[in-house]
C-alpha cells in the first residue's frame, strides 16, 4: 500500500531511484491507503482501504466517485448481458432479463423530492413461487387499508358449487358470488372461511324436479323464518347475503327469476 505525490525531486541517483520505486508502488496499488492521497489529480484511482472501496477522482479534481466495493463480485455492480454495456450504470439502464433481489432485498423509491420520505416495495417471505401481473393499462393501484374510489366497474366471478349427500357448503374464500343447481333436496350448510364484512349473491337454480333447500344455523333471515325457494322447473332464485359475524349471515331470498 502506498501513495505518492508523483513529483520526482532532484536528488542523488539512489534517492531518485527510491522515489521512482515509491511512485510505481503507488501506481500498481491504485494509491491504496486508509486516507485519501495528499496530492490528487483528475481521474486518478484510490483504493480506500478503510472503507474497502474503489474510488476515482472526478474531472474537476474536487471530489471522489465511488466505483464499487472491493472483494465483492463485479465490485457489487449490476451486470448487463448487453455487449455494449458490461455494467448497469447508476443513472439508469435497461435490463434484458429477469432481475432477482437477494434475501432481505427491497425496492426503495425516493420520489421527486430527496428527503427522509421514501416508498418501499417489500414482499412477505414466499412459501412458493408467486406471480403478480400488472394490467395492460394506465392505472393507480388499489390499497387494502386506504379510502379510495373506483372509477370503473369491479366484477366478481360467479363460482359454482355442488351438493354431496344432501349438503352444499360454499367456500367464502373462493368468491363473493356463487351459483348452485339443485340435484337433490339440499341443506345450504354454514360456509367455510367466514369473514365479517363479506357480501354477495348465491344464485339457486331448480332442476326438473322440485327440490327443497334448508339452511345451516349461521343463516339468519328476517323474523327468523327461513324462506322457501321457488319450485318451478328451472326456476332461479337469488340469495343476497352479508356476513355480520363469523357465526351470523344476514340474508334475503329474491325468488322466481325464471
């Protein structure tokens, strides 16, 4: 490790030789030292052994530019597959393949103002491969815990379910809206995965035989009276519901839409 002022002073032959050797030692070690060289030049290199960084003097010779971290692959720089750019520049660039953030990595956006406020894009530790697909549209992403107004229609898929041995159990984690075509006298059981605040509609279609429909204990109706579904062949009823608690579903049956 050595630094030098790169000025070979007049002296005896042995002293000049020693001074030259010291200058060469500084050159081959990239001026490595724990403190910056006392004499600097534009574009000169400096290995900062205190911070373990490779630095270069700027063109104005008034500041150091950090190039990368020593002892780290590619000096810690992002590599690019482009033949015209070996390293991704700090000010931007185009990735031509997948970008993987290591464990504990997050994307941090400073925004238009350089201050103490940033937006961090973080992920919960995944238990399997996950994919998030952004829409092919200019949009503002919705949040779970903020007040917002949707300016376009929001549609919930109608998920079908069936009965088995006279019992039909909708999974309220699967959808908000459901449909069932009765093939036997059926009890609409207490749904699984109940969460207070969920609401939707269950469309009930009769087959060619008049089937009956009973309700599980969580289904609550006006005046405490479970309704009777339409009995006509192919008749369609709509059971509108709102989950009040994990053991109470308020519902109303709208009948005979066939």
